């Protein structure tokens, strides 16, 4: 009887241990046609996954189960099972010279920009098949972001210096393109959905768009050649790698002001913030590695993490990924169950030894 009780208690402990989103960062290496997988607990590369030719964009699904990689050279998207780091199914065909990718917060759709065909491909993440015809946007679309309520997609058009807005219910463009700075690269939307931040690589600035009016309400001067816009989960700061000035600009979202420029490595390009907001991972195209920024001190910590050749985008588990976090009382129950389980196991062993 004691043996059965002890087994139940031990199993209850195992089943109630908190399950957190997988602590991995995924780096698209353009030159080696693969994805480096970094364990953010150790900052070590734990796997390398071969994908299509010239991978650029990368995104993780909200449930942290799959990683989608945009291959510019083969005009398709590879899907990686995050649990095994193995490819799933055949590559998904998209438009000509695809670049950016954004996955909707509800995990239903992926949106991919295609430079060569000046449009956006929509993928159903249940079937991993394109939906309908690609959506025409401006010339040379690059970055894109989905609003937190899943209703709209903002797309930067590098060649026309503006931003297109797609209505997801109809997959059509709404309103006129929004004029921004020169050569817009990326766009990110703050958690409450009220503002979009666009990096303008040609004018070394950030355009701030009010998503209610779709008007630019502020312009922030930052470093030279800004690329990715990575916003912290609490929506208080944005981190933007500047590929020409080799630093990372930090913006205060509340005041839309520059806090500091963090010295970086050679040609920083991609950036992603950990779900807890304590670190930012930055991919460096020129040095073939990844830097880690401590958001408390806004300084780079440790040595760069060597990855593949020509790293472009980097993605982490989204802050919205589902994970169980026990309350204080639940931690007490877990601890009590653990103690009882150990005591029961010791009693059984002692009785067995006495037989």
C-alpha cells in the first residue's frame, strides 16, 4: 500500500513541475543554409538544422512547437519541429525572393514578404499551405508585423518608402500606404497594439505609427542603418541593431526617446528579446556570431556565440507562449508532495531491506 501511495505522490510531483516555454533561440544563417539552435540557459549552440538556400527570416509559433524559416534562394519556407529540431514535411512554396515572416498571435497564420513579386503570401499553419493568391503591396517588401488582436498586418515597403496595411479577415489592403522614412526595413507593434515602430535604414530613424489613425506621430533619430525592431514583452523599450554604425539603439517607448546606443559587434542585423524581458539576442552578420544584451544594464554580457556564416534574423519563443507558473501556495503543495514521496520511498526501501 505504501508503495502505491509513494508512487502516486512521486508522479504528482512530476506532473505538477512547471513547464516553461523552450529556452531556445533560432538563428537563420544565410551563408551556410542552416539554422543554429542556441540554448539560452547556457548560451551554447546545441543543434544545427539544414534548411533551404539562403535562409533569412525566422519565426516561432506562439505555442513554441514549430519554427518557420524563410529561404530566399529556394523561394520556400522550411518548418522545424522545435521538440526534435527535425524538418517537418516538404518546404512550403511562396513568392520570388522571400524575406520576412510574421506569425499571428493566435498561431493560425504566417505572413511572408516576397521581394521579387512585391507581395505577401499567407500560409495556413494547420495545413501548412498558402491561402488564396498573394496580396500585392509596395515595391520590395521587407519586414512585417501582426497586431496583437490578429486583425491587421503592417508591411514595410523598402522600395516605395511606405507601409502597407492588410486586413486579415479579407486579406486585402486597407487605406493608402503610410509614408515613413527612407528604405524602411522592419516593423514591430507594442503589446497594447496602439503603435507600430518602423526602422528606416536609409534615414537612420524610427517612424512611430498610431495604429488607430495610421498616421506617423513621431520620428526618432537613432544609429546608422537600423534593421530589426525588437520590443520588450512589457512594451517599455525597443532594441534596434544598426548595421552601419555597429551598435544597438535602445528606445524608451513611453517617451519615444533614445536612451542609449550599445556598442556591438560587426554588422548587427537581427534581434529578439527573451520572454522574461531580461536579455536581447543580436545576430551579427559580419562576425558570424550572436551577442547577448543584459536589459537591466544595457550592456553586452559574455562572449559572442559563434553560429553559421552570415546570420540574418533571429527568433525566440514569443512572450505569449503558454507556460505554467505555480502560485506560492501551489509551490508549497509541490514541496509537500515531494517530501512525502521521498519519505514513502525510504520507508519502502527500509522494509524491503528487513525482509
